[in-house]
C-alpha cells in the first residue's frame, strides 16, 4: 500500500461468545462502523440466541405448535436457515437444537469449558433432527409455526447472516470499504484495499497471525471456516464438537478438522464450510458441485482444495482468491 493511503482502521469486541472485528478503509468512520456492528450483534442475539430466556427464539418453544408473529429479523434468520438446509440437502439443519442439548451443548460454550455436561448427559441417546421442512413460515403474515418438541438452533447461519448484514450496512452508511469478521466468518463490502483484505485461515479464529495455516486476500463476498477442534468437549469419555450431523443427532465424524470456503455472501460460505464437515468423505465432490472455492484439512493434515482455491505455499504466505469465483 502506498504511503499516502492510510492503513485500515480496526476494532475488535466480544459478542456471541467469540471475537467480532470490523475494519474500514477510512479510519475516520471506525467509531460509527463499530457502533453499527455492535447494534447488529445485539439485535441478532436478542432474536436468535438459544441460551437467553428473553430471546425470541427461546420463546418459540412455548408456543405449543401455534403460529406466532415474530420480528422481521427472526423471520429473516429462519428463512435463511431453512434455505441453507434445503441447499445443503439437510446437512445444515436448524432443527438440531435438541440434539445439541443432548450431547452437552446446552449452555453458552464458555460455561461448558468450566465443567463437563451433567452425568446424565453421558447416557442420553442421540436425538436426530426432526427436519427443517417441519418449520412453517408464512411471509405474508410473518408468522412461524414450530411443531411441539422441535427445538431450533440458528447458531451457524445466524452468525453468518449478521456478518452479511453488518458489512452491507456499514459500507452503505459510510462509503468505506469494510471487513466484518465474527468468529472467523468474514464478509467484505465496498471498495477493498489495493491488494484485497488479508484473511488468515486457521482452526481457531483467535490464532496469532504467525500461527495461521494460510493467508488469502479477498476483494468481495464472504469467507467462512468451520472446525471440529476448537468448540469441543468430552461426554461419556467421547470427544464431542459443536457441528452435529442432523441424521444421527451427534457430532459429525471428524474426517476434516478444518473446512474453509468462499462465496458471494458469508451465509453461502458458512453453509458450504459447515456442510463439508457433515459430508465427510463426500465433501470434495459435493463442494465441487456447489461451485464455491474451498479448502479442507483432514485429521492427518492432508490438504484438499477444490474450485480454484489457491494452493498452499509456505506457512503464513499470502495467496489470493476472489470470493465467489469457481
């Protein structure tokens, strides 16, 4: 970057149990950008949290299968979640709430880290997802019907949705180039820096720059990574992680320890990376069909790339990918 171009301004905050970051090409608008990001994060948490008794999503459990009017934000989040489930053939399904609770992910992850699930959790049978198609959405009335006993979890798609919403809002309001990252889910909008936004690829989104597997530069769209090694705990002597196979109701087999993908939005990138973990051995073939550039790391350390994801060079070297290109 030339000396007369200011370095991007950057701000990081804690939200949704992880780190949230906003970077802008015009440092003068950083404070406004940070406020807008925080507003979006607060709103999505109030609408979609599985752990807040005052969240709208929580209250759906008490509707006993009756249609209920919900906020525009929750309706959008549910619509996105169902669309992701359809496009991933059910690999990413919002009706895994009971499955996650049964395997021990029944509270904020920070609380799990301070103690294992209750003893009875180790002996509960897995609960396969009832199926996303059981959610009834009426866009004209903006109502939702969730059958009795069906518990929802929007953690994956809602996090990606808020990244897309925040990046678009900030870019539109400030005219600056914007990068928003929440727990490693990234969206860029507006004019990018000359060489693109540098994004580190790592299992842990809080990894130091020197510890990332690869650095890529994106100019548009979204990038997401899903891992089986970070949000993990033990249940009955078995290692569990937070990505559930809806068909079995338990943690997906960890064929891949890390899956990363780019797409035109963070929602689409996150759908691909999360589904890849669930798809296991079939992931490379299915990702090629989706058309998103993707990178998979097996538990033995083997790296598989599809759809023109840039080849790994030395550890930490910058490669370049244009989000959304096949």
